[in-house]
């Protein structure tokens, strides 16, 4: 436990740089929005920007984890780390997730303030809607992050094979296309479609918009989700994480 605690503390330190950078970018975006809002005497723009910052958190976790992995690739210290690969990867996910959650809470808080200042945007969105969006962004970012870890490990694992080392990117493309074709085939199976329909539940809300030639409408509407799909994605994440850990245990070349 103490070994993992030390590992987590190290990854937290590594994640701080991106965290502070992201906060500065958010501050600049809000300040710019306030400047334009003051000029045009309307706070709708800064409200829209603040909402976009909440939604933008779907890329925070993937970028943070990739940055941490890239740094480890330069130092190569974790190749000699006594901890298991599961602990090594989980520590990176957890440290980035902590800062992602903090940043998300800050962005939701700022968005609430900006939306209350707006004359039009508060008609479309509420505090609860922002919370739903934040949770959704965090879930999506977690799924993307696991895929990034998997591709990063596979890419560097292929470096052990001399004849394929120079075309590793092509292998990743083939893996992605093969996986897309496989999931498309699975989704079309009758019993899978039936399971998805049987397990649908109504959740809160999701952002939706419609645009026409002379009109535009946006809002948060009730949405549905299939428990089979949720379980399926979670299972994919677990499998990818375990496979990545197994490959990393073989001491990939970075």
C-alpha cells in the first residue's frame, strides 16, 4: 500500500503541470468572453464559452494521461519499477482523474455563475443540466483514455519486432478498423439488439440541438440509455486495461 501511495504521489506531481495549464486556459477563455460580453453589453457569449469549457472536459483526461505516458517514455524509469503494471497504469489514471474532477467542478461552478448572468442561455440550461453534462464528459473521457493507454502500449510493444517497427502506425490503424467492423457486426445481431431494447432506462438529460435554414434550437432533453451498452463499454475498458497491463509487464521499449 505504501508503495502505491508513493507511486500515486509521483503521478500527481507529473499531472500538476497540465492541470495548471488547463486552468490558465480556462481563465483566459472566461476573461476573453467577459471582455467581449462587456463590449456588446450581453453575457450570452461568456455563458456559451463557460458551457463549452464544461463539455471540453471530455478531452482533459485523455490528454493528461497521454502526457504522463509520454514523459515516462522519455525517462524509462518505470521499466525498472518493482510495482505491477496494473498499479503503474491505475496510478496514472487515478491521478489524472483527480485533477480532471477538480477542474470539472471549477468549470461547472463558473458556468453556473455565467449562466445566471446571461439573459438567454439560462432558458436552455440549468445547474442540473451542467452537472449531467460534466458527468457524461467524465465517462466519455475515461473510455477514450483507456483506448489511448492501450494504443500507446501496443505501439511501443511492437518496437520489439524489428520488421514491423517502422510500420507500427499502420498496425494501429488496422486494429482500429478491425474493431470498428467487429462492433458494427455485433450491434446488428438480433439477440444483441433485443437485449439492448430490453435494458433501456430513462436517465436525466442530454444536450441536443436542431438547426434549420431559418431557425436554431438547443436544449437539454430527456434521454435513454441501454444497460447492456453501458456494461459492454465497461467490459471493454476492463479488458483493454488488463491487456495493456500484461503487455507492459513484458517491459515494452519506449
